[in-house]
């Protein structure tokens, strides 16, 4: 009986989301140029950047506070935004797609290499978001 109760408890307990893969693109230029290009590509589509997370600065600033001297990124930012039209379509298809909003594109520099990317979204309606993010990045990287 005890194992049945444990099994039911385990089955009904929310599980942490599995980490998603990142889709990345190399950028031939500086971190500043990549950030500027992404910001412009988002705005040029009529989208509003809700927040720019300066995650690289935060990690560098707080490393010693958490007992680490490892520099993970030379620079890193995440641009967060939504598209009303795309968000409506994917959430009408499945209201739980709310968990993916806002959408983010990151720009990161490690060891002199600059990359731009986003998370890999699940198959189905969220592929429309992935296509939007890919198009923004391709415009910014001029590919």
C-alpha cells in the first residue's frame, strides 16, 4: 500500500520542465554590433522589446558572491518581446503556450566568439514562434 501511495504522489506531483536545446547562429562581428542588429531587427518588425536582460553583467558582478571566479560570458544579453498576432495564434491553439511568452533572443560572447540564438520550441503551433525568431536572427546576421 505504501508503494502505491508513493507512486500516486509521484504521478500527481508537477515535474520540472526538461531543459530545452538552444538554436544558435554565429555572428561575424562584435557583441555590440550583434546586439544592435538584433534590437533593430525586432523593432523593424513593429515589435516592442519589453526588457533587455544584461545577464552577462549580472553573472560577472555576482560571481564572487556565490563563490565562483569563473567568467562564463565576456558579454551576454537577452532581448524579451512578444508578438500580439503570433502569441494569439499559438495560445488559441493551446492556452498553455502562455508558458513560452515572452520570447527571447540572446546575444552572447565567449572567448571572442559572438553567437545569437533562442530556445528550441516544441513541435506544433510554437514552430510559428521559432520561425519568427529565426527570421529576426537571419535578418540581423544578414544570412
